C-alpha cells in the first residue's frame, strides 16, 4: 500500500527533473516518501512516532498553518492526509501546500463514493476480525472521503486566492477490486496471508503499479506552477 501510494509520486518528481530539488512532505509521519525517493527531505507533521530514518528532517507543525514562507520549497507533496481531516479545513491545507510550493505540488488522496463504500466494508471486516476499531478507517468514515471535483474546486479557489497560475492534472491510482484483495490479506488473522501482504506482493509490485483502471481508490493531483514571466508574456 505504501509503495503504491508513493512510487507514482516519485516518478512524477523524477520526470520533472526535480529529484534533487528542495522537497517538503506535509504529513510525512516518520518515513513518508523517503524509502522510495532515497534522499534527504524535510517532513512536517504533529507526530513522528514509528520507524525512523536519518534522511527525514523532522519539523513539527500544523498543516493548516505551515511555518514556511511562500514558495519556500521547489516541491511540496501531501500523501493520504486530507481524508484524516475535517472536510471544512481541507481547503486550508490545500491552500498551504500550494502557497509553499514554488514549482510543483502533488496531492494524493482517497476519493469518491465507491472508495468510501469500500472503506466502510473493510472497517466492518476489521472489527469482526480483530474485535476493535482501526483508527485510520474510522477517520475515513468519520470525516468522509472527498470527491475529485471537490479537490479540483479547492485547488482552483486556492490558486486564485494566492494569485498563482498552474497547470493541473489528475490521475487515478489502484483499482478498487485489486485494493480489496490487498486489504483483506492485511486485515486477516492468518499469518501466512499476512506474510503474503507484507512480503509476497512486493514481487507483484510492477504489475500492481499498472492497476490504475476503472474505478480506483485514490486520486493523484499534479499542480505544476507556471513561471511568472510566462504568464506575463501570454
């Protein structure tokens, strides 16, 4: 799941020749994109508990009010963060990501009603299997997943407010049926199936990265800023 979230982001950063630029991840946790980008970056979050890496420069901060000046970073990314926030503050976070980014911003988020229905189903399976609640799935259900249109509207409003110009692209990530198979092996109490999830699926990663067809669980938004001189010459 982590690789399927981050590898498409790494590919975009590399395709824009920005791998060696100044990069910030908003909501990085303790690792974030570092295992896949394999270089030092800054990460901002409220908690850095979990596996540690020396490649992440940890900065405590709130995504609604990032402690950085406008255009402080060449690239700013946010992966699977918005769905854990109340819907009314998501635009604030999007606006902060776009404010800080100078060349490129990438936002990845589970989106759409079918993704929401799947999380509801998986949450029920989790509770029946483990007899407790899963924090992440609970937050998805509590706050609700955004739609693609909602995110695009918030991006557009934020850009207007910030007086910044950008090209916006959007791509689907991870077919829902494929994700359900992955998640069921994650939820299971069967140690052999769980090992398959943790290790076995890595062998299928090149194939899984191509499973971005039909209804998908996540949406990846690429916001590439237009240089000021190009705007003035248009």
